[in-house]
């Protein structure tokens, strides 16, 4: 029997929700695809380069308001014509926002 270890440290939640990100100002629009306490994936027509630090602003359903996080782009891949998916690992977030995100993911996660 072969057991394959997962690289993920946090369960993912599938979520189609508008977000904004900024490498430089102003923010650009994108659509979040998944989120976890450790990062998120979004689709955009203007993907930043792997290694780029960016600010993301997002909300999750039934929550009190938007959250901000600093992240780093860890991967990109083509998604549709003229679109790409972007994987972001969080490297900074206020503790209260992180607690809200952990609670949301725990309640809605699928692993």
C-alpha cells in the first residue's frame, strides 16, 4: 500500500467570492476560488509573478467585514483563455482576522 502525504497544512474551503489585491496601488479585482487559514487561490487576467508580495482584501460570507492580509505568490497556472489561477501564502494578518478566518474554515472546510 502506498500512502501519499499531503503538502497542505490547512483544509481548503471552496468559495467564489470577489477579492481585491494590490502589488502597487490601486487594487485590482479578482475572484477568490479557495481559502484556508494559510492562504488563498484566486483567478485573474493579470497574474503577479511568483515571489511577489501583495496585499489582499477579502470577505467571507456571513462575516462582519473585509479582512486584509499580506501574502506572497507561491504559484500561478493558466486557468482559462486570458485567465490564470494564483496561489498566495499569507505572511501577515491581524490576529483577530486570522481567528475569524480559522473559525470560518473550520465550520465550512472540506479538507
